[in-house]
C-alpha cells in the first residue's frame, strides 16, 4: 500500500525531463550541444549558486577542453542540460559538505533535485573510470548514463544503493536512535543498507534488531528519497513491535529510546522554529526521517 507523506521530499521532483529517448542517440545529443545548451556549474561535486540562491548554469563553452559531458535531459524550453564529469578525486569527497548542506536549505525543490541527480551521476563517473572486469579504461556512453570498457566492452551503469530507514512503534511510542556524529541531542530513524539476497521488509527487521535489539512486524512502506551522498535511495518504512526492550549495538548507535507522540510533536514544532525540542532534536526537514516522523504524527 502506497502512503503519501504530508511533507515534500528533498532531492525529488526535478524540473529536468530525463529524455531517455535521446540518451541512446549520439546524433540527437550532438544536435542539442548548441549555444543554447546549459551547463550546470559545479565546484568538484559541490553546487555553485547564484547570488539569488539558484543553481548557476553556464554554456558548454565553459567546460574544460576534452571534458566528459553528461546529458542530464531537457529543460522546460527543450534546451539540452549537461554537467561536466570532475577529476577522478573531486574536491569535497562523496559525502555532503557545507556547500551541499547550504543548498538543501536555500534551493527550491526542482533545483535541488536537479543538482542531486547531477551530483550522483558525475560522482559515479569519477569513481568508475576503469573497468571492474578487466581493469582497462572506460569511456562515457549513452549520454553519460553508461560507461563502456575500451578493452572487453563490458557495459557499466550508474548504481543506486538501497537503504532502509524506519520508524518503529510500540504502545503509541516511537523508537529513534542517535549516532555519535549527530548534532547534540538529535535523534532520528534507524537506517541501514539493504544486503544482497534480502527484501526491504527483511532489511528493516534485520537492521532494527542489529542496532536496537528490537524484533519488528508489519513493515509498511511510507516514502522514498534520493540521497546523492554518494548515491543512495532511502526507503522510508514503518513497523511495529510487541516488545519494547532495547539492546543497543554501541558500534552503530550511541543511544536509542522510545519517544511519546507528544514529544515527537514538540520536537517537530521546535525545529520549525529553528530550535531543539525539549526531549530531543528532530531530524532536519530535508531528511526523509523528518518526513517519517511527520507522517506518523499526522496519521494520529
């Protein structure tokens, strides 16, 4: 059953048409590489913003000589949108830095989604310049939605890593955890990568038991979020448990505890005001964990 969240999902809703029918047609892509084409400016993997807090777009003339260009799609004026693949070790690394965190707070949703998709793509290209099968160099293909080995011709495609992120309910309370790297007093939904050979439901159950020692049932999908740091799909779920006893894996979590509905509501209201709740600090609005908490509160 698909459940619609009440809050917008950050990094979703790009205003760029992916134009899949163009990707496999080199002539069509070449025809879009005109003076009207747009090039998303990046600083390594970080976004470059205008003084008005918009993505900074230039022309293809701004690209470095010989640079690989990824075709992002078409804008609302049918202009080709491109982004340049950065060096093999782009500045800023694969994880979010200050520029990306700032972009999450100031970019409108369509612009943020366009940046997120571009970042995930070019970050993948920067990390996959050589074939995993034979070790020879790869080259960009299908407008940047594939790399092909120059020796064995193996085709490589941009990967997305699925991650389950889940709230767990017991007797009207919500299980949230805290990692050591979190800002002071912040708690969030538990999360973990889906492993080979398991379903989303199994990943939710395994991760919850591994991190907090809690056995869950009745896993429900709520919402998903692209997370381009470096390239994950956060799969938001909700589950129930019949036993509220917690056993924390301290290699994963610093703390985990149950919070009442009133405490969750107050924490969400506090973060709207730029403050920290009395019981805990809620995850920021651009995180799917925030959407999960708000969904849980709204459903009553």
